[in-house]
């Protein structure tokens, strides 16, 4: 018997088609989610964020008034000047940024960029962004340090729990950790396709 005949024989004897149809239905109807530890979504998200593959850091604040202070702490900890690109989002623009040099245009070598995420996923530590007039996409890929503001109530446990965007955005994208590649001689290089550092400011209050 040839190899071809052997393969065809195994396919013919694989069992009744009803069994295969039942298995197909089970795969489609069953939601296969990874097991997550029984912890609140924000804590699970932060654990994923600090994992060895994401290389991200975080801070937590209790009110929007603390946004500039959290940004300042991060920049000082990285030995960076108090300067950054600020998106045209009224939620962050109306805070007290005295003492900062704010840029309304993002240079290709911008040291620090602030962005506002629409949601976070605890399962993977991913950040969800929708573009819009107050949320341009390009600055989030140009800066060396990406600082992301994330509201705690927008964090969900699983990928499929992400709510639909309230309006159809021009672009919708996910960020999971810093960018990197091993294309060059098998050596891991951070920041190959975007920011080299990712810092999340988790906002606990309104």
C-alpha cells in the first residue's frame, strides 16, 4: 500500500461524520478562555503588565488631578526633563501642567508621549486605543517613552469582554508591552517598531 493509499484509508475510517460534526459544534460553541487567578481585573492586569515579556511599569493615582504628578515622577525616575507630547484630549489637557514643557506636535525622536487608552485587558496586559480628533495614533509610536493613562473601570478580564467602540474610529489598535524584534542576528532589540519603554498610570477615581 502506498503512502497515499494509507492516508486515504485512515481518513475513510476516521469515524462517522456525525462525530466530527459534533466536535466542530463543540469547538464553535465553547468559549475557551485561559484560567485566571481569582483576583480583581485591575490586579490581574498589573500582574500581566509587569510580566517578563511586556517590560512595562505602572503607577496608581486616586484622581485626575494626580496625572501631572504621576507623569513627573516617571520622567524624574528616568532622568528625563519635565517635557512631553500632550494629546489634544481635554481630560488631560485641563490639568495643571505648570512646570512642564508641553509639545502639541510630536517629533520623530520625542522622548516622552502621553496617551489615553480606551480599555485594558487583564488576560494579556493589553491596552486598547481608538483614534480620533483628540487621540492621534502616530505620536504613540514615535516617542521613546510611552506613558498611558488608563481608567481602572475600563479594565476587563478577557479579550472578548472588550465593549464595542461607541463610534467607528478611523483606526483601532492594541498595544501589548514594548515593541521589540529578534530579526537582527537573533538578538532581542527593544523599541524596534515603536516605544522602548511603556509606563501605565492607572486612574482609580474620576
